[in-house]
C-alpha cells in the first residue's frame, strides 16, 4: 500500500516539475516536447536526478 502512495506522490511531484519547466521555456503540453529535452533546456533536474545534486 505504501509503495502505491509513494508512486502516486512521486508522479505528482514530477508533473509539477515538468509544469515549471514548461513555464520557464514557454512550451505547452500540446507542443509535444520530450520531457528530457524540456528539462535540459530549462536547466532543471528530474525528480530522480535531484539526489545526485545534493
């Protein structure tokens, strides 16, 4: 049960990070930019990359 909750929370945080990156770059969801490229352009790490930044 906890792993399901963790997965949902992880996804919600990553979606928020992606939305911030879209806001910074001016891209929209309908532009269909790969998230990897979007995060690189915005210079934002993904949620999985954050521990390596600490």
